[in-house]
C-alpha cells in the first residue's frame, strides 16, 4: 500500500462470491481463460474444494489462510458458475490436472463451418456463395487430413475463428483476405504441426 506493508484485498473470485451471496435470485458467471495453464491448487488454494458441486453451501464453508476477520468462513454460492476455457491442442501443456477433471464438466467446441457461420461471413464482407463454399470445403478437407494424422488427431483441427471476420472490418476483397489468413496464420500453424514433414 506504499507504506511498507501489505493490505489484504479481495480478488475477482472473492468479489464474485460476495456479489452472488447478496443476490441469490440472480446467476453470476466467472470466466477463467486458459484455466489449465496454471497450477489449480496454487491458484485456488482452499477454494478448489469449495467449487465442487456438493460443497456449494454455507455448512461446507472453510476458513481461508488469509481471512478478513477471525472465524470468517467462505463458501461458494450455487448461483456462481465458473467457466474455464482451455486449448487442448497446445503442446506445451501437460495432461489436464486431475483436480480440474473432478470439478468441471467438459464440453468440446467443434470447428463450425455451418450455415450460421456462412450467414455471418456473408453479412460482414462482400463474398459470394461460391467463394464461401470453396473456403469451407478447403478447410474441411484440411481438417479431415489433420484428424487423420495419428500424431495430431481431432483436437488440432482448424477452427472457424480464423475465418470469421469481426463486425468492424475493412475487408474489400474477400479472396485477398482469405489468402492473407492462410499465408500468415493457418500456413505457419501447419508448418508447426508438420515441422518434420513440410511436404
């Protein structure tokens, strides 16, 4: 605090717990990006136990190491939902920590070059149906090759975010945009995937 001592200050998780506890009729969501990049036991501390579904009540509350007052017990309300995102294709990551596996339900997001994606792209940039179909076909064929590679498999497929323009873009020529994405984003990624088989 600038006076040679530390003050105990609530972080985002504690702030969300307090807000959710005061407003039981509302739902609260805490999103943690790339949750598997850290050590869950170090990040959550005692709170790791408290996020379990059967521990979501005041009777299961714990006294934290850093408490605001003596005898303070913290519990995570049922109306506070925690979403952790992770990219399982990141080779630098070890297997997902078992502590996370036990406390979270897992939902896989698939590459999605469907009709909704086509409508979005056509609404945002001046692209023809045939051009968009060609892009989707090429990426789907590429994804089939990636999925068929025993060293890569399905988690390394190319996602639709590479080819989904934002609401605010200045794309005048959709094919120039597409080729730039391939050359500067998808191509280098594929070179990383197949670094030992560049052909």
